[in-house]
């Protein structure tokens, strides 16, 4: 998923939603965001306070390039974000 499509799809969602990565039936909190020349990396961990969707939107809004890839890292592994699903209080990237 590219940042332009990502920002558009998130625009109408509530900012208070907590951000998680769903991996092997586990929900791992997204605890930080890293920006590189090629992509945006949502950093997940086994523990920590999850970011809010509002914070994620603000971080993406400041990007000059709308064509960066969105990835999630968990430890030493990195995977592209292909989509997400919503619950009442969370957004789960996969």
C-alpha cells in the first residue's frame, strides 16, 4: 500500500483508535513510526503503548512524498501493509 492510498482510506476514521499489527493471531501494538527514503515503517513490539490513529495521520500528513510504501516491522522481520480491519477501539494492520 502506498502512502497516498493509505491516507485517503484512513481520512474518515476516528482518531482515538489504537493502532496494532495482527500477526499469527496476535495483536502487537504499533509503538513508533520510522521514515526512510523508500518507505514508512510502522514499528510493532510484543509490549508497549500503542499509537493512536490520530498520531499516525499527523505523521503521514507531514510527508512530502505520497508514493512511499507502508511496511510493518516486528523484530528483525518487515512486511508490507496490504490492508486493515476495524474494531470498536482498534485498527489492525495486516
